[in-house]
C-alpha cells in the first residue's frame, strides 16, 4: 500500500534520507522513532506530497510521486487523515463545525455531514462535546478532536506527527489507545514520535531513523533508560532484499 523506492529526501536543501526503501502494508501500525530534527516530519510530509523526493518514488493510496499532478494532491489528501502535535483546530468555531468544515470543503452533501461528524466524535468519546469551543477543552480532548477530524473522511491511512508531544504520560497513553482502535478497523496508522515510553508500552513495528535511513528496531530498557535496540545495522531496504 505504501512504498518508498530508492528515495532521497531533503529539507531546505539539507539531505535527510538517502536511498530509502520501505514497504508498509494495509492495516499496519508503524512507529517512526528518532530524536527531534532527525526527519520524522519530513518523512510524513513526503507521504502527503508536501515534500517531493529528489530521487526515487513514493507510492501511496494509488498515487505515485513521479506521476501525481498538482491538482491531484488534494485528492490524495482526502484519502489520508493527518494529526499534528499542536492540534491545529479552528478556534473560531465549535468542535462540530471543525469537523463539518473538512467535509464541506471537499464537497460532501449537507445531508450526510451530520452523521459522519457525529460518528467520528463518538469514536473518540466526544459526542457530548460537539457544541463546545476548542479552547474549553483540555489538551487531551483537543487532540481527540483532531483524531476525529482525521477520521471524518474515512481515510485509508492516518499520519500522526508527534501526536502526544504536548500531553502528559497518562493522556498520551489514552491517545495511543484511540489510534490503536482506529488501526483495528484495518486503517494503516503511522506514528512519528520520540516518546520511547509510549512505544515500549504498546509495541508494534518500529523503525528508527539512523544515518539518513531507517532500521528495524525495538524499544528496551537500558542503563540510560528506554532506548532503541537493533540486532544488526541493516536498513529496512536490506531486510526487504533478503
């Protein structure tokens, strides 16, 4: 479903990934881990074509970075749900209207909007908060609204960029639980995070950014705390070739 084929990515002309090969199947939940500034956001942005490869090809949801036209990028993004660290809710409208706005701008018929919005809010336990303004909600509740907004168009893939970065540990686990429930619906979920405790608490396939590439890893306790550990330094591409 998602493929990186010999991809080079750069940000502001600075190389971030070199020769990246990666395959993610439909229904997987995958963590991308690494320190701040290592390239997690760059990788996720490349999936919704906000950043294009310098070399190679990215395939996602039936589109290719080599052939996608500018006018097709909004169509690709309708198949994706994107969750940001800072929520990015519209503060001048209530929770319901934040979700309804996403549907209206993509041409969903008015008669269908209410059911889709309420279904998405119910999936994160906020159906009773539909008329509240975002700033009346806690940080965790605002992120749940952001998850509902990402879900409201029934996406194929959820991309979550540091979704717990502004939250306390208990609330972070709660947000992760909602993302796991989404994944159980066979929606692919990719989470970029530097929160090793979150990954250790609920392990799934984990890829660590290392040397402008990705390596398969697991998070384990060490003398320095929780850290990524890899049995070899093989990149994901090396693993796929064997």
